[in-house]
């Protein structure tokens, strides 16, 4: 088991190393002087400001140093938690922008992933090999999982918020509310959180329900299920065993869908002007604020690696076979 | 396009098996439904632009016009007076191009990596497996964001290539497992004894035995590439000088089309994406049932 975790940690360290290198290399790989390209695109009128921004970029990229030294300094500042300074929100450091935005994104992502996983698996397991439920739940799940995240967000926002005024159109809380730990403020947060959460939840839910339904059908066709049936075991017991076996690939699936749900949360935030990482990325892209984009990329990488590791641990806890002779072949 | 071709054209199968697959394919409602909807959307993408009377980016129509039969503005106009129908059909075409190219590149990489790792085994497998795991763990969408943000001119081809380069790992892993299960079979040993080269064995003996699997993998990668491209475009990193379905949604949100109730602007692009990807998925389930008798409805 120790070997299993060591192997996993090896892969994650390698991934982190590759990601940081790519993050550093992209501005250097682009043809020409990236700083001049940036300056052209920023189109700053005031020459004094332009001079200042130019020097800021030159120093930030360390472009006057040899390449290996630039790369080394990139790691040094990364270890010190320095991801550069935002141009748009000068002089806030990128790290503080990320730390302010991240709670909103995590507050959407974590409940959406966990709840959709739970309910999707339940519904999928119920629907398998049950004509009526299967014929209604399955097409709906396919429609949901094929829906682009931003479109469902647009749909919910247009109907429930803009047209019927059931929910607020955007933002994380009522701007007139006093921030603090009062019931009114927490209520306002929850009220604004609901629609973005719901649109993430629904799309993700569809995928889990389909996955579980298909897995259960495979399991019900397997030898042990037929054997149980032949012994005269009640249908409920057979389905219970099938469910437990079908759950394992769904846990591995948690790590696999993470990237897709994350992309979904970024665009959902844009639709609802929800001040998380997606909204910050959008602002950074439309305003060419490169350090913010690169910083958020690194933050996402670290978050995804941690989440993957958590899934690995859960898998070992849930599947007793991994605890006995796990060689690390399965992941 | 192969997405609508008859799936039973698997080589190296006896005639009876082909005919049997075809029989079940035509009787499978999911497959017929999925394939015809995808086919209809494809026809729309190919011939739709011929009917557009205005350029997708041209201004000049009445502002925020609701869908009308006059002047060719069948889908209405945007806040700035652009023809939504022209934008829609252009975007539809781009979606199929990105899907085919991105899905195709991803399938090709997945096949090379999966077959090689599964057939060779040993140290080659270890290295390729490590590579697959690294790309699998990296949140590729975030990676695409950083790359696209630094490109000064973004084209539909670069977008498709980058999507293809990042979305292959799960498919490669599945193919590797499938190849493992076939490598030790007698017919592969026989081919090896008769002195065939590794690539001949892989493409003439192993690949045909999972042709249905390969086809279904391509369909999933195709649909995935369309969704990833739409998400990238929505975040503001779409191709320059043209318009895609994702960009239509981005512009409508940016211009407060929701608050102005310009539903003809933001409903069609998402609905089209959902229809294409959904019918591809349904088609895939149908194919699965045709090739895997255990799953057929009883």
C-alpha cells in the first residue's frame, strides 16, 4: 500500500513539475519579445505609464537574465507564494486576488460535485433495468450531460431570475447587505449561490446517473449476480451487491470529471457575475492581465492534484482489495 | 462524415456477422434516432450557410429584430443588427470542423499510445503510462486557457489541434487495456510466428477486433471536442475573425441579451450544441447495444 501511494505521489510531483514548467515556458515560447507584444496590445497612451509597465514586465519576467536563471527565479518566487502583480487591479498581488476569489469557486464546486455524485448514483441505480423509470430518467440524463454548462446557466438565469424574479440575476450577495456573520448576510449568500450551484449540479448529475445505470446493468449480467439469483436471493439483495461493485469505478470517475466540472464552474460564474476564479479569469482575459491567468492556472493545478490524492485515499478505504495486495496497477 | 456512416463496416468480419450487425443496427431505435439527428444537423451545417443572405459579422440589419420572414432574418438580429441565422450556421459548421479535427487527432494519439503500450509492454508501457497519467491529471482546460491567452491570432485549426493534443488520455488508457486482453490470444501468436511486423499485427489483427470500440471512442472524443471548444470560446478565447456558437453565447451575455429578452440570440447556439452532443451520445448507446448482445433490450 505504501508503494501505491508513493507511486501516486511520484506521478503528482511529476505533473506539478510539468505544469509549472509549461506555465513558465508559454510566454517564452511565443515568437518575439513577449513584453513588447503585451505592450502593443495594452495600448497605453501615457508614455510614463507605458515606461513603468514595460519595466514592470521586464523585471517580472527577468528577461535580462540567462534562461536557466529565469526559470530558477520562477520557482523561487513560486515557493515564496509570489505569483506576480495584477495589471488590471494594480497593485494587488495575484495571490491575494486568488485567495479572495477561490472560496466562491470552491463553494460552488465542492457541493455540486459531491451532491450530484450522490444523487446521480442513486437515481442511476434505481433506473437500471426498470422500464418506466429508465425510459424517463435516461433521456433526461442524456440531455443534461450533453448541455453546455454556460447554456444551462443562461437558461436558468433568463427564466428564473430575469423573467420570473424568483432568484437574483447575479453577484455573490446583495450589495446593500452588511458583510458579517449575520443571518441576513448568510441568507443573501445562499440565495445568490443557489442558481449557479443548480446549473452545475444538473449537468454533472446527468453524467453520474448514466454511468451508474450502465454499470449496474453490467453487474446484473455478471456471474455472481446470476449465481445469487439462482440461489433464490431476493432481487433487492442482488441489486445491493451490484450497487457496491458499480460504485468503485464511479469513485475513480470523480477524479476524471474534475477538470470538466471545473471548466463548467468557470463559465457558470461568468453568466452569473459570480466573483470566483472563473469571473477573475474572464476579466483577466478580456483585459490581457497575464499574471492573473498564469497564477490561477497554477492554483487550479494544485487544487486538482490535492483532489486526486483525496480520491486515491478514499478508494483505498472503500475497496478492501487495495489494502491487501495493491500493486498500483489500478488507479 | 464517419459520424453517420453505417457502423457495421468492420473489416475482417465474416459476411454473416456484418449482416447481423446491420440487422440489429437498423432495428435499434436509439442508433437510428441518434444517427438521423446528427445527420440532419450535419446537413444543416453544410448547406445552411448557402441560404444566409448576410455575412455572419456584417452589420446593417434592424437592431434587436425578433425572428421574421422578411429580409432573410429568420433567426432575428443581434443588439448591433447582425444576422443571427448567418452566425448560427457559421458556428454550426465550425462546431463540426472542431469536433472532427479535435476528435480525430485525439483518437490518433490515443491509438498510437494505447496500442504501443498494450502491445509492447515492459518499459515502453511504463513510460507511456506515466505520460498518460500526467496528461490525465493536468486540468487540460486550464492549460488550454493559458496557451490560448498568449496566442495573438487564434484560428479554428489551432484550437482543434490543441484540443486534440490534450483530450486523448482516457481513450489511450482504455485502448491499452483492450490491447492487453487481445495480445495473448492465439491468432496474435500465429501472426507473430508467421513473421509479420509489429505494426502489421497491430493494425491488421488487433485493431479490427476492436473496430466497434474505436468507432465509439471517436464519437465520444468528437462530442467532447465540440463542448470544450464552445467553453473556450465562451470564456473569450474563440477564433479571431469568425463566429462560433460559444462566441454567440458570450456576446449575448456580454450585451445583456438576457435582460433584454433577446431569446433568439442565446437560445439557438446552446440548443444546437446540446442536440449534436446529445444525439451523438444516444447513438453511442445504440452502437453499444448492437455490438454487445448482452445489452440488447429484452
